């Protein structure tokens, strides 16, 4: 299933993002994320994405971030959290 990320992923967005990703992982669904629209991403959402990626990998599920925005890449590098590498 594909998730299209919003342009602003601040602390308020972390809860709903966590719930969406948790449902996919628990259902054993491969995860595809479109990060093209992301203009701003905070630490909380980076951590949610990193945790969901780790959970997907642990369950043998595929994880793909299509078209990660520059903001996503730079924030992930700054925080040393890999959220865009396919698994």
C-alpha cells in the first residue's frame, strides 16, 4: 500500500503517521511512501518513519520511499536516521 506524505510533517503529524504505518506493518503489507511533497519534517516524524522501517524489515516486508524530497533527505542525514533507503 502507498502512503503519500503531507508537505508539513511536524510533531502533530507524528501520531497519525504512526497509526497509518503501524496498520500496514501489522497487516503484513509492503510499504511504499511518496515523499515528494515534504517541505518540512521534524524529528518526531523522522523517528516514526525510522521505527516503521525497522519494523517492516524485521517482518521481512518491503519498504520503499519513492521520490524523497530534499527536505526528507537532508533531515534524515542531519539526524543520522535512514528513512529513505529501500529495504
